[in-house]
């Protein structure tokens, strides 16, 4: 297995281009199942998760052609001929469950494997099922698969989510575009990836209002047509690279970054003493001198502080002046990076969903293990300012959500390399 070796190398400077969003692309790709006309995505990220979604859609009979070095995905599900999303693919990536709503709406039936356990939490699908059943679907769990059917087609309904789930909102939103009548989603998720999905669906002829707010209204239509849609910027990749100069010092411009995508995160960075300025091309981040100040962080659904930046923020706060309290409110088991950071000399107490980080003067390089996608990149960020070498193993986690990490960080002066495993 490959490893990434990072050596603390002082301040960073330069620019980092930010790619299209993994979590937008993973819901935009299944939208192709809603129409028999082509859907083309531009600004697509080049990640292993996108390859897995391509594999899944191809297994259903859709065509997915990757163009322009993978940044354009030309898709067509004109000839879908299979309605079973197989466990062997779904177990590799939970977002595979986002084919359920579109297939049910288009074909009237779907069989989708339940994803099974995940490192960061139980992650059930009860809210997805609740929403689709409210639209008249009959869903049964058999042999680890959800068997869903809507013989008479889906019908509009008013659905209130007990939690603003991103995935449940996306699945039900896609299904509602072809349902008979009006669907109203209450306490819906407000993430930018949902707005991007709704924007794409509107360009396919869907009638959707209120995306980005907690109440989304969808007027069902008989069919959707083809479209071309640019994937929104990846706000989590953006936040991750904004933390690199915050941790190592220096100044870096993140090209394509937008404040509206990361406002609550930027509020915390500024509280910690980091400068963030909007430029014509993106967001510039600078930490000149002086130590980072301790700040408290609580993860929440958008527009609150994103859980997908919690691990990276913890890496910053390990060397803050003072004690920071991080509360993880979205996932029940998302502090597995803490013991690895502790191996690098950090001082962190984890009690349930709360991590108390006592700032230390300096971290020290050590061999550490990636446990999930965001944990893996937090270890690389910590290594940027640690004394000596940090060797991060199991970096396949990283490939799921970050393209060209070594090239991007090297480009701003980091000392980093990838060692191919045997
Ligand atoms: C999306 O996951 C993202 N993944 C996650 O990013 C992200 O952490 C999460 O939203 C929250 O922002 C993709 O978009 C592919 P949820 P999703 O449904 O849709 C509970 C990354 O690092 N819940 O909003 O699975 C669930 O257990 C990944 O890129 C139910 O209880 O998130 C969790 O505790 C990790 N029942 C909470 O809600 C349900 O039916 C949030 O889940 C659905 C969810």
C-alpha cells in the first residue's frame, strides 16, 4: 500500500486550484437515470469514488464516458437494463444508495443493497425510506437489499425529515421530479451540493423551488430531458487547503474558492487569528506570525460548521495557544484521527462526541494510519508543521476525495512525496 511522507518545511506560498465537488458529483451522476437523454457534467473531480459511481451506473446499463482527462463525464441511461445495485459495488461507497430514488422514479422499481457499516457511524437509511414511502413506494428489506416498487408511479407528498439528512434530501428530491403532483420537503438539507443538484435538475426540465432553504417544493413532470452542467467547487477540498498555510504559516491563494461556500469555517479561522481575503480568482489565506488562538467548534448541517472539516480543523488546533473544544454533532464516531495526532505529540481528550484539544508548542513527525477520508488528510496537514517526517499509511482513503494532493501541496512549497507500496 502506498504511503505519503510529509516533512515539516516552513512557510507555504503560491496557489492551489480547487476541483469540482466530490459530494456534488456523486449525486449529479445518478441524476442521469432520470432521463433517457444524455447528461454531461463538466468540472468533474478525478477521484476513486467517481470511478466507483461510474462502475455502478455502468452495471445498471448506463453509459459513462470520461473525457478531457476525466474532467468531463458524458452520461446516458437511454438503455438501462438492470435495476439491481449490487452489494459488491455499494459496499465500496455508501453514496451508491443515491441511485434508489432516480431508478424508482424512472423504472417504478429498484433493488439496492444496503451499504452496511461505516467507520464514522451507523449511517442508516430510514429517512430515505420514510420519504420514498410517503410518495407511495413499497419498500422491503430482503437479504441485505432494499426492494422498492411503485407500481402506479410515485405521487407528490409533504415530507418532514426528523434530521436534515443530505443523502435523504437528494434521493427524495430526485424521485419527486417525476412524481405525479407536488412534493414539499420540510427540514430539508441546505448544503451547496443540494443547490447544485437542483440547478442541474432544473436544466433538465424539473420544476424545483426553495433549494438552499429548509423547505423545497417540487412540481413533478412527465419526463426530463438532457443537459450539460458544471459541478460546483469542492468546499471541503477548499477548506482543507485553506488550512495548509494556517498550520504551516505563509500565504496561499485557493483558486475557485468562494466565501459563501465556507462562511462558518472562515469565521472560525479568523477567530483563530488567520487572515482570509476574497480575491478575483478565489480566497487568499495567510498566517504571518504569532501562534494560532484556541477556538471552540461544533459541527452542524449547512450553513453550520461542516463535519467534513472537523478533522482538519483539529490538526490546526493541536498547536493553538490554549484549549479548544470540538463537538461532533453529525456522526457518532468521527474522532479516529485523534489517537493518530496524539502519536505526533498532540494532547487530546475524547469523551463521546466531544474532543478537548490542549494546544502544544510543536508536533513531531511519526508513522500514522489513515482511518477514513477526512482523517487521512488531517494527518498530512499536521505533518506540514511537524518536526521531522510523518509517514501516513492507508492513503487509499485519501484517493477517494482528493486529487493530486502531493502535486498541489508541493506546488506551494511543501516537502511531500508518495511512496508506492509493493
Ligand atoms: C453526506 O453524507 C456526505 N457524503 C458526507 O461526506 C457528509 O459528512 C454528510 O453528508 C454530512 O454533511 C456525500 O455527500 C456522498 P447525512 P450522507 O444523510 O448523505 C443520519 C465525506 O467525507 N441519518 O446528512 O450520508 C446519519 O447517520 C463524507 O465526503 C440517519 O439517521 O449524510 C448521520 O449521523 C463523509 N438516517 C446524519 O444523519 C438517514 O436515513 C447525517 O447523515 C440518513 C442519515
